[in-house]
C-alpha cells in the first residue's frame, strides 16, 4: 500500500470534487471476505455461498439507523453457519481493515456479522453503514417531496410550501431516530429563478450507533465505597 493506513490510496493523488474534498467512492462499497455455509431444508445439507447476498438481505430487513452488528442486530439467521476456519486473531485483523465476515456467537450459537464498516476513508463521516443508509433515506425523502413542485410557479408561496413540507419530514425522521437533527435550506440566484433552478442544501447529524460496551469491575470494602 502507498501509505501506512489500511486504505490503499495515495493521499496526494486523490481526485477532488467541486468543494475541494476527496471523492471517496468507498462510502458506497462494502468489502467482504467470508464464504459461509447455508443449511438447506432437505436433510440439513450445507452448501457454501457468498456473504454479499446474505448481508444484503440483512440490510434489507433492518431499519436504516440500525448497525447490523452484535448478537441481536447482527444475527443472520439459524440457517447460516459461519466458516470456522478463521481464528480470532485473523478476524480481528480483517475487522481492522474494515473487511466484513461472520463469526459464531458463543452465547446464542448463531452466526453474527463481525463488523459492518464501509470502505470509506478511515477519517470519513460515512464509515458507518447506518450513516450512509440514513443519509440516502433522507435524500430520497426530500426528492420525493420536491418532485411534485417541478413545473409549478417559482413563487414565494410555493417555496414556503416546499420548505414547510421538508421541515416537517425532517422533524418526523428525527423523532423516528433516522437523524439527530437536520436542516435543509433553499437557495437560488436571480439567474437561477429565470431558468427555474432551485438548490436544496441538507445538513444533518447521523444516528450514531453504540458499538462497544466495556464493563469495569472493582471490589469495595463496604457500602460507603459504592457511591
């Protein structure tokens, strides 16, 4: 790799967008390494399959603001059997470079997703799959609201109606947990108004997920030390 980070792109040779920020297509990519087994209904026969199809089905079945990790949200079903050839150290190394695989959960016996980071740059805001999915959900919702306004008069009344509809949508999405705050502003120039061009600028706080829980244990001599 051209640098020390598990990324593979030379920081000095990245294409940038119109805002001068690196174009990071990795936020739309999930890298998997595992080939798990699936148990068929017929005599419980196992056959090997690729992980992307299983992962896609998992993502389709859970809300956008949920990370598919852990023994509950990361379970892929009793018919899927994790490949047992990977050691704990290998799984940890692969997780570090954000490659996605499965492991057997010791408490439930089910196969669960180890981690589900995107292939975005390590410092990117879009490294969490829940972030990119929630942003896509929000953008789809705003486009759906704005679509009926195409072809209508470019008037202050119509713009106010559009703004109020978008604000209400973002409020409802926040209550539902798909953002922790979001604003969408409408902007246009005199030339934009002449040609019928409207720009919507969205800024939102993603639904951050709890990914690790650490339990610290210590002993107390008496009750006075518990506070």
